[in-house]
């Protein structure tokens, strides 16, 4: 284990987080809020400690997969710990456990909150909550690679460990250029959403905070009603951008390279759109026939919004879907597990993994009927190597293991089965709201410290694709 290199990269992360703290500090100045002092203190401390860490002696710059997993996991834990400090120092969240829960939920773009009254929070705190979504959406280490590239061959291992999806490849030959392209697209769509919401009459603060949360597919709202109090046109715009941020960013790169035909041939995108269409149609019919909405227009609007919020794992809400029929709630829970596309800012298991698993299962069934046949799983027009299929299967096993153990531990709390199951599903898939007391009209404040600790681990594990967090518990990981 190359500890000097790991500490060096962590110091750069700490330094970068200090720079990110500038936004809430500026917000405090604009709105003349004293809470900005807390962010200024943390900002100064992060910059000083991060700068000192850069002088760590690094004789050996070799950096491999093991170091990549450990560095990414520790970087996200460090970011979350530091990100929680302003909440506690300012007094807006008095319990450090609750502040850490809110911080982890922000950076992992989960959107699960312990706040019982969001509107009581300062503008400074609200902006930081939303901005943590934006930071975590594309990944802080991808940002670091884009503007401050590492040395010693660490780049690809860091990017693979942090980026969501079954595989990560280079869009262009250099990792730094790939990271810059990804962040360029990310920033462009974020700014496009801000501009759209401003044109539709939303206040500048609201448009910025909600765009940050949508871009990271996070879901922290700045009102107790989440998105329910905004105009229908504004809600529709957010719906569209949620779906856009759930698309694999490679598709946008193909459009950027003027290759629209290749972009539209993307198999994962095709299945993503089919699932969205089927889910919206089914839920619309169900909630309209059940009498939840008096007009088909309202049923389509709220159905589309909630399908977008759940499938892309953004977690916003325009309505309390706890009140919807069981069929609709069941579909939404299933969408939690499907998630968005690989290479997007969304969470969940990813559409591509499900496609590969289903095709692999069909392949095995065909082989059982025709033992002598030689068949390979094809995806995106290419035959898949067995190593890719095996990696997806390993992910599924690890995912189920974490999910089951988490459900067992959280069941020790006072929640019923539905609340226990959906709280784990909502955090492990980085969605936010579940059903019952952890639903869109509720929060996670009443849970025990044990349950919150488990769900915090789940949020980190879900965002980092399980393995980096599990690697921390292996004894062999820490050997030199």
C-alpha cells in the first residue's frame, strides 16, 4: 500500500474542498448571514491542512487498483466529515451524527434528510446542501483529475473507482482530457437548467440551488414541499433535466463529436427511454383511474416527475406518493433498483447492468436447451468479455449482501417492514425518500444512531459502487 501517495491525494481533496467552501461564504455575504463564519473557519482549516499535506515525501509514485479503491473511499469519508463541520459550528444542526448524515447524503447525491423544517435553515446552509450534490454528482476526484492531474499512473484507477457504472473508458486518449470533457458537459447542462428556470420566473437563488441538486441527481429541496410549491412549467423543466442527467455522458460526447447516429444507437439509452415510457404510462393510468387526480394532464405531469425523480435517483417530489395506489408505489420501488444509466450522475444498479444480467441469464437458459451451442452476450453491438459479465455478477452479490445485512440491522429500530426495506433501498440506491415515515413528506430524523450509521454506510457504498467501501474492511488491503 502506497500510503504517501494516498495521503498526498487526500490533501489535494481537502484543499479543493476548501475552495468549494467559497460559495456558501459568498452566499452568506450576499444575504448577510452570520452562519458564513462557520464556513469561513472550515474553509481556512481545509486550505491550510491541504497545503501542508502536499509536502508529504513521495519516493514511490506507483499507484494501482488497491490504492485507487482505498483513496476514493477515504476521500469521500473525509469530504463528508469536513462537510458536516459547518452545520455543527453554525449551530444549524446540533448533533454531529445528524450533521454527518446530512453531509454524506449531500455528497453521495442521496437527498435523504434529517431536517424536520428545511425552510428554517439559512440561505448559506441551503446553498451548501445543494452544492454538495453538485460536487458529488460527477465526483470530486474526477474534478481533481480534470484540473490537477495526478502522477504515477494513478489517474485511471481513481476514475474507475469513483465513476458510476460497470465499466469506465477513455473518451479521448488522455485521462485529463476525458475528465475535462465530462465536467465541461456537466457544467453546460447545469447552466442550461439555471437559465431555463430563470426564464420561467424562478428566483435566482432557487434556480441555482435546485439546478445543483438536479445536476447531481441529489434531491435536497429548499422548501418543505420539495418542488411541490413551484409552478407547473418549472416542475416540467426540472423533470426534463432530471432525465437528461440520468443519461450516460458518453451519449452527449457523441453529439459533441457530431455523431448523432452513434448516439441514438446506444442500447442502454434505448432501454432507459423504454423503461421511462412504460413506467409513466402505467402509473398515469393507475393514479388517474384511482381518482388521485381529476385530469389526465395532472396525472401525466406528476407521474412523469416522480418516475424521473426515482429512476434518476434525484429524489425530488411534487406530491406525496405515499398516498398513491399500491401498484404505483410498487413500480416506483422497482425503479429504485434499476436506476439511471452508467456514466451518468444517477445512482441505482444502472440500466446497463440489468441488461447484461438479463442477457446473461437468457444465454444460460439457451445453453441448457442447446448444450453444444456457443453463444456470447452482446451489448452496444459488441460481444462482451466474460470478465465484464463476472464483474456485474460480483457487483450483484456484493449489493445483495450489503442490502440484506443493512435491512437486518435497521429492522432493530422501530420502523415497520415497508419503512425498513425502502429506507435501505432509498439510501443504497442514492434516492432519498422511501415510504412511510421516510417518505417524501417525512424524514430520517427519528431513526436511531445505529440505523443512521448503517444508512450512512449504504449511501457511501451505493455512490461508490459497493466495492471501494467493502475493500476497507479487508485485512490484506492495508498491507504494504
